[in-house]
């Protein structure tokens, strides 16, 4: 029997090793797998490279992982948002590395990585500081920069519902990077608000096919980052 | 800036797919004329974005690119980030309305960084949008808060894209970028061409029928 459901977030992240590349889903708090991130803080792996669109807010979730000094490098498109304090402070002090990537290029690098495509050309960032030192090639009359695929050792992803095969559906704009990050890692770990029996998700509406998912943890009532930030909470509690 | 946002809304044809940037561009959605249907795209995975909900009705998993709560209209659809940027980069978005720090005479746009050494750089989707959307429209105050021109011969801030802007809407004028020149197609009420030119850092041309 195939059963990708694991008992706890703690068990799900227990083999994340020092120096791993970890993709973390979410656009701001929408889709951020906060319970899995907190389990990674408890687990303590260090020297991580994190691929995520933002850098978290307040002192919970991704921001808390960074504050706990477990992250060596961030690969993201928008490292500052309202209430993001931890990353800007460490970056200003030169204590964390940043690879800034245009958002669509970030998404396509992840998609390519999960699809067996090592690199691709895109018009985004041509003739800008972010296109410097990149191979440029002209197709037709337009210039494009070469971008390399991104893959990860692990992905942490939040979804609305899953079955034991790892088939997933998401919630509204919390889908964002989830489906492509599921494809982009060797080991994809998902937190799902609901576990459904096989067949409980109509095959026509499965968004992430289970083949891209290794482990599923049931987190019935995930906390909202913005609520914790408003309450000035810090992780570890 | 509401008159300027109205002007932008009037110029977006029925049936367009439109991406609105964060800030002043968001105002455009308030002025779509009666009977015209425009579908708003938000880069974080929604076509059919509707207005901001009442303060207590927001869903933190239904947000726009500025991470503010929004609504989804009937007929809306959700999709992941790679699909969202395929819509953008693949030329499927008809209009993208963006803010600007600077626009140059040949349509270069700078809107993501002032290049200050201690700033935290952040680009988001701006470079993909200007590279891919069919029409890039800038909506902005004509001058900075310090009275410096935002429309300049050459941008001094880091570029978002080169030769990407098609049209500029400001509180003083509507200006088209054509053949590496700036053509004034409309002056705001009470604004003379001479006043406009005096407040612009690049040479302007007057459309003959303006």
C-alpha cells in the first residue's frame, strides 16, 4: 500500500540536513507552510539555502527560521514587505546572502528544474542590473538572457486537501508557488488542512499529481502568519 | 490622481486583460466605464480580481500582488506562478499599468530601485511584466515630491526594462513614446505646452491634433 501520510510535522522534516536547498511555498503569508517551517526550526538544520518569493514577516514562520540563523542564503524576488524586519537587518549587516531574481524568472527556473530542462532564455532583466554577467542571445530581433533551472533537496508546501497518494488541491491565491515547488525538489513535504480518501478529489480537479509529492502531514487548522504578527508572537514560543 | 486614473480607464478597450501595479495603478479599477468588461490579472495567481472586501470579510489566502485582501469575481480562475508568468511573458496580457521612478525619452523604465547602497533590493514581477505585456502604461505624478522631473532624457536609476513604455499618464499630460521620442497627445486642463516642457527633463513633441 502506498501511504504518504506521516504522523507529524516533526517526523516529516527530520531528514533535512545542514546545507540543504529548501524551497518554501507562499506569496507573503498566503500558502506559507508555517507549521512545517516551525518544525524545521525545532529540527535545527543550519546553513540552508531557501528559495521563497519573500522573506517572511514579524518573528514567526520564515522570518523566525532566518532569525534563528539557520539560513545562509535567500533566493527570492521580493525580500522586503510590510512587517519584514529580520531579513533586512541581517542583510544590512552582511550576515545573509541574497540572490535577487525577477519573480517570473524565479517561477520558471523552478518549473524548469522540476521538468528536466537545465536552462532557458527569457527577455526579463535584459539591459538591467539583474541581467549583468548573463549570457545574452538574440532570437528574431530581441535579446534574451540565459537562466538556469533551480532544483532543491526539499520543498515545504501548504495545500488545502490531499489524499494518501499525495494528490493535492489548493486554496485560492495560496496556490502560487506550491505546484511548481512540488515538482522542483527531490523530497516534497506537504501540509494539508484536510486529508481525503482516494477518489475524494475529482481527478479532473487535481492540481498537483501525487507523483510530485513524498510526504503529507495533516495540519487541520493552520495558523495565520498575519494573526501571529499582529499579536507580536515569536517562534519558538 | 483620480482624474488620471479615470483617463487610463477610459483608454483601456472592452475585453482587455489588464495587470495593475501596486499603489496608484490600483485606482484605475475604480473607473472602468459602465458596460465595459475588463478582466484584471494579479501575478500571484488570479484572473478576475474584484474589489477590496469590507475590513472584516478579508481572506488572507485571497490577496493581490501588494498582499492586500481582494475578492474574486464570478468567472474568476486561480493558477500557479509559472502559469501566471506565462500569461505575462507570453504576451497574453493586453495592458500593464505601472508606477515609475523615472521614464526616459525612448521609453526606458526605472521603477524598482533607487540604487542606494544601503537599500534592500526587491524587484518582484516588474521586469517580467515590462518584458511581456503588450502595452506598458505608466501612471505617475509628473514630478517627484521634491519637484524633480520623472520624465528624463536618460534614467539615472537602475532600469526595469529598456524601451518598454508605450504611454505615460501624469497629472499634467498624456505622452506617447514613439520612435524614441515623447509625443504629447493630451494636456490637462489649464496646462500649457510651455509649462509642461519646463517641468519635463526631456524634449517633448506636440501631436499636431492636440
